[in-house]
C-alpha cells in the first residue's frame, strides 16, 4: 500500500475516538489514535501487547492472496469491546520494559515476556476473532489456538518512539520499512501507532562498536551486506517508488541534493537556539560559508552529470533497466550502532533505515567510512575521533569486496571466480574510490546540518548536537585541505 494510506487512516480515525481504532496499512495494524508516553513504561508495555495481539489477529484473519491481488483483512473495529479484549487480564503488567541506549534520533525500548504469555495471548486473539464474527470463511490457516501460538516465536519486541519531528516523513519511512521487511532486508515489522512502531527484537545480536568497524573480517561482511541492499532491494512500483525514484522514467531523482538544500535553509532560518550559548556556538560555525560549499557541490555534480546519459557520475554498480548506474536505494546512516552482528554466526543485520532513500552508492560507502570516527552515542556526546578513519588500503579492500559482491548478484558469479575478477574490476574499483572521496566531504556537510536542526528542535542537554556539527564541519575543512 502507498504512504497516502496512512493519511487516509488518520482521517478515518478522527471519526472514531477509540484509542485502539485500527486500520491495516502495508499489511500491518496501524493505530492512529494510540500515543505512547516515552517516560511511562506502562504506556510502552500497553502499546507492545496491543500491537502484538492485533498483528496476530491480522495474520490469522487475512484471506489468502490470489495471484496479483491484495489479501483482505477482517475489520476489527466492528467489535465494540475491543479495548476490553485487548487489555484483558492486564497482561501488560507481566511484561518488562528496558530502555535501549545508543540511539539519538528515537526513544527505543525492549519489551520482553511474550514467551510466557503465549497461551493467554493466543486465547485473546481467538476471542477477538470470535467476537468479530470473522469465522473460517475469511480466515487464513492460523485461526486455531495452536496456529496462533506458533506465530509467537519471540520473547521480546522493540518499541520505537519517533524523534526528529518534521525531519523525516514517517509515512514514507514506515512504508519503506515494510517493503524492506517483505524483501528480507530489514527485520520484522509488527505494527505502528501514532508516534512510533513495533519491530522484531534481534535475539542474540549485538550492535557493533566503532572499534569493531576496523576489524578486516567485520568490514568485509558489512561490504557484502551493503551490496546486498543496493543490488537486491527493489522499491515496490507505485506511489512509494515514485517518491524515492521520481516519476520521470528517463531520470532518477536523487534525494541527497534536495535534502541538503532543505536542511541548509532550515538551519539558516533559526535566529535563536535553546540557550544563548547554543546560539553563539552556531553563529561561530559561519553557516553562510557552509551554504556556499553546499551550492558548489551541487553545481559540480550537476555539470558532471549533464554529459552522462545516466544522469550520474558514479561507477556503474548494480546496473539494470530500472536503475541508473550507481543510483540505488541506500541506507544513508550505516554507523556502528545500526549494524547488528550475531557473535556466534557472525551474521550481519542492518537496522534503522529511517534515513534510507535513493542515493549514490558511493555516498553510502563514504558515510560508513566517516562513521568510523563515532561521535553519535550519548557517551561520545558529539566528540569524534578521526584517527580511526580507514586508510586508503582499508577503503580499497572494502570497495573491492563490495564490487565483487555486487557483480556476483548481477551475474551469479561464484566466489571461486573472484581471482579472475580482480583485474577486470580494477577500473571500477578505482572509479568508486574516487567518487567516495568526494562524498566523504559532502557527508560531513549533510550530518553537520542535520545536527544543527536537531539542536534547534531538541536542545543539547541530552546530546550535544552542536558539538557534533562543529566536529563534522571541522573535519570537512581538514579533509578538503588534504
């Protein structure tokens, strides 16, 4: 379903004051009237149990899809005692809620205890199905209690309460996340409420630290997973694809430049920040000079692409009839904490795609290299360490692995043929390396401006966004000199 379905659902919800009014968007429950208080763990646990129950109900009552058709779901809102059923026995009191540290855009919570509640949750879902009169005629294959219990193959879920208000289109972002989950790129999406959503918890996985990024084996696995995202994920046709790639079939829209201009204009629009000291610190950044740098880069890339049929100047990676060379769906925020790894299997899982969108593959790689310096955790508080920035040799190793993996996806090449690929891909690797150097500079401007706008919106008490912006701009000037 397109992002506009979220808007339509909110309009319908205005006619129904029940906090558990439920629509189905992107195949998951959406509760536009349910707002979660990040300072109240009971509120978080209630949202978790409600979304889990409605997600199970949705799966159990979804009619089988015919070829080329959407599956249909039974309407849960016809039940007048919905709130009573959802909060039956106050199961939320049996759940435990733990705040997850590491994120600075959203408030994150781990809610656990679903394993012990399987029987009770299954009973509630069955009661909900019965009270809504869905019957076997509209149901799928999981209408029985045992079938519903089999779907609860987790003990914990992740509650994400949105931050960065106004900086991220949450309708587009959530619709994109659902598509990523459907494509087995992202991990499990269970439902959305007014100011956040519920996702699967990656049991056994741990987020990487900046120091982990320097390990050769880990770095190469990240390169492979990035290539997998760039090459295998196709944004679904329709409104969502038009948003990310534009409607012109002969030219793909790259969101980077519009985003840079938007954040630049937004940052320059603030005359005062949360404190007088913050205001003075931002003045010292001389945003007028930063604006000139942004304009020069945009002009530079515009002139480069005007002589290129693909509208792009990056190396040809993941090329296809539907993609121009080097322009793919990117994560755009591959810092250490957004990369999960299982310590036993070493499997890598990318998370937090909220800044994802159409971009140059070289930008995604450059962004990842810049993230070696850290600075984004609460503990770092905006302090970066560019002594950890990967050497030219380390960058080349990463890009060689990335290009090999991309080509393997493209032509089903086997790992045994890698030795023969080195010479053939040398020009492509060199070209990509050159492009990455340019995007390393642009990336500093990108996140520096983001940080200024975050400072204006949220202040710097919990995280010093202005300190982070200062360090990104400082490194921009240093890298430019080099």
